[in-house]
C-alpha cells in the first residue's frame, strides 16, 4: 500500500492589500450581507461575483421555516449570475459573513454543496475561479476551486 499526499494552496492577506477591483468585490460581498434573510441562524452571509465583462452580481443567504428550502449566499449569487448572464464566465467570487457580534475575524469558508457548484463553474467556463474569503483580521485568496475541493466530481468523471 502506497501512502499518498495531496497539497492545497492558498494565500492570506488583509483587505487593504488587494487590488482595487478585488477590494471592490470583497466590499460588495460585505454589503450583500445586508440583504441576507437569516431569521433562524442570525448568520448573515454575502457573496459577490465578478463576471468576465466586469459586472458584479451579488447574493445573500435566504433561509426558510422549512430549513432545507433555504440557500447559501454563494449559490444565490452563482445561480442569479447564471440565470441572467449565462454567456459571461464567472471569474471571481468573494464571500463575507456577520454574526450578531459583527463580521467574522477569520475567513468564512463555504459549505461542501457550494464548493461543488463552484467547481461546476470552472468546468462550464473552462476557467479557474478565484475566491476571496473575507475575515476582518485576515482574508484568504484561493486561485482555484480545486484547492477547496480535492477529489471533486465533474462531468468527465462519468466518462471513466
Ligand atoms: N451559509 C452561507 O450562506 N454560506 C456559507 O458559506 C455557509 C453557510 C448560510 C446558510 C444558512 O443560512 C446560514 O449560513 C447558517 O448555516
């Protein structure tokens, strides 16, 4: 039996160290937390997407009394972008989250289902999706969903 090792890569910095257009995207995700409907968790998540033509599309988590009917911020943003601008590749995604004490100090990391949907975007548009995970003390930059979802499942996995 051979022991194997997988490595993932990410960088960390503060918001002010990003390029101005990247800062704009992260700030749009922070602002989008205001549109969150988080009646049950009181955890307000915002997402902002940069399309190939430069447009920003936002999303925010939407909860429901029937819990599984709600949706995360990342997927509301991705599906909104896809429904309105299917010809525009999704190049970047920023996420920010607040609890009742304010923005999280550590980066918010997306759930598995959102990672799967993000991976589909890389496959659909043939790009690497750059991800910004906001924390007030530290922000993570991840250059591809492959670094968030090792051993992912995409279309080609069905072809053997
Ligand atoms: N949530 C998101 O919107 N994105 C994440 O990355 C993690 C979790 C939402 C789902 C639910 O409305 C609330 O946060 C608590 O799980």
